[in-house]
C-alpha cells in the first residue's frame, strides 16, 4: 500500500536537487537533496499510504517547470506538460490548489505575459489543468461548503474542537515542515487543554531548533535575489489555509502545506550554503543532529507514532467476534468503510466533552449495553476525551476493555 508513496518520495529528491540548483546554485541543489533525503517531514509522508508524497513530487515538477517556462521561450507542449503536473498535483491532494494560486500570482506579479501568444500559452496550461481536475471539482462542490468563505457567512459547527484555528498553528506548521512531527511536544499534547505547559516543558529543544531555522532561513531570504518569488510561493498557501480554517472550510494542518515543501527546503539549503565553510559545517551538523533526533522519535518513541485507522480496523476485524462492541469516537464513517469484522460497531457519539471519570463511565455504559468485551478505537480523540479518561475506567468496572492505540508500526 505504501510502496508507491515511497517511490514518489525517492524520485522527489533529484527533482528538488534540480529545483534548488535552478533557483539558486549547484551547491544549494546538493544540500537541498541531502536535506530532503533525511527530512523527517518528507519521510513521514513518504511512508504514508495517502497522496501527500505524490503531491510533493508533482509540486516539485510543477514549480520547476514554472521557472523553466518563465525564463525560457518554450513550445506549447511544455505548457501542456506544466498543466498536466498541476492537475496530477491537485488529484494527489486538493490542498495543492493553494500552490496553483501562488503560481498564478508569481506569473501575474513577476512575469505578466507581454504578448498575445505568451498569454494564450499560459491560458492553455491552466485550462488544460482545469479540464483534467473538473471531475474532482464537481464532486468537491457537492461536499465542501464553499459558501462559508463568503463575507458575513458563519458556520454552525466547527470541524475540530471548540475552534478550528489558533495562532500557535502557524509556528507549529513551519517548525513541523522543517523538523517533522516527532520532536518537541507530541500532537496529542498540543491538543490537550494544558498545551501551553507542554510547549514550556519542551522549550529546551524548541528554542535551539527554532533559532537554528531562523538563522538559516533568514540568511537565505536576505541574500536571495528571488526572495519575493520564493516568499510568494511559501506565504500565499499559508495565508489561504489560515483563511479557510478561520472560515471553517478546512482544518489547519501542516500537511495541507506540503506542496510548498520543495521550495521551502530549497530556501533552507540556499541559506545554509551562504555561510563560510566552518560555520556551515557547524550549522549543518546541528541541523543533521536535530533531523536525526526527530527521526529517532518517529521510529522508536511510541508517543510520536503515526495514527493509522486502516491498520487498526484490520487488527480489530481479525480479533473481534460478534459478542464484542467496537466504540469509534472519531471518523466512524471511515472505520465502517474498512471494517469487515463481525463485532457491533457503535458510532453514536454525541456526549459533551468528557471531563471526569464519572462522565466516562456514563458514556461507556450507554454505548456498551450488554456487551462484555469492548474495543476503543483511539485516534485523535483530543476533542471528546482530552484527558484520556475513557481508559481509566477499565480498572473499576466489569468490562473487558482493550484500547487500540493506532500506531502504524
């Protein structure tokens, strides 16, 4: 299931080498390729059974082609190929639309067509991409409530928790794209009510890692002659995601910014390449150490384990029987889609947030009914059980209670 994502991740490395070389210089290309190869963020999604690895691959292709088309007079077939990569990028994951908007702004602001032929070539590229993704767009308009983006529109129900956007999400997204999700506070800790305490407890790693990133990226932004273009490609998708999150159309998550990763890591490589060799060696060693520390957490620390609903579904289906009840607090529809076991799946979940053990007992008592063996599918349950109280009742009641922690390894 994950082999295609792995292959896409591997082929992304030489693409980013070429992109960074074209954007900056050959030294930046080699550094960018090396950083991509050990990037915790890139490895995380290259080992994921979803389309994010393909989105990063096609984003690198599309951005590389964008600069080739801007700097060279190429034939129409290259514009069609550019449109194809845009379409494949969006079909990998719809959040790639953010990068397309950024590309359009780059063309409009820095390379506006000066001839009718050039204008038609760009138009053909984007219309071709639009035609290819039109089946998905028609379906998306039936699922996503784009009316929430209109002025004055409000949403009755938020997508996650009591609110869908926090300013803390912005530095977290940028930090995660550089160092991955397995260094510093865990994702669960960042969704707990006491998340600030978790951040403070991890300042010993967050401060030096953030300072190092600021030094490297800051140097790249200050020196680069292409900083305006690069910043448009990075910042525009971020602003669009923030807007959609505030309007409650899309959840704010760093993975929806994965399409800017090729340019993001290329800028970091360029910034690192600008330092004198001894300083570059020291900064490089520190960066590699932090990357490896994050990878160690990814592979060996259970607290950072990636949640995988499909693996948990298969695990429960193989071991449950028809006398069992499976409680699915989050994503019940997706669980039922993959589940082919015989146990009773209980997806009715409309209680208030569980704040005490008595709340947990009451909820489980209603859902369990006369079943004795209970499976609890624990995936991103920070909204309804932020303090993980459901498991605490297993020692004080007669139920045989098994918790499935959705680790994919």
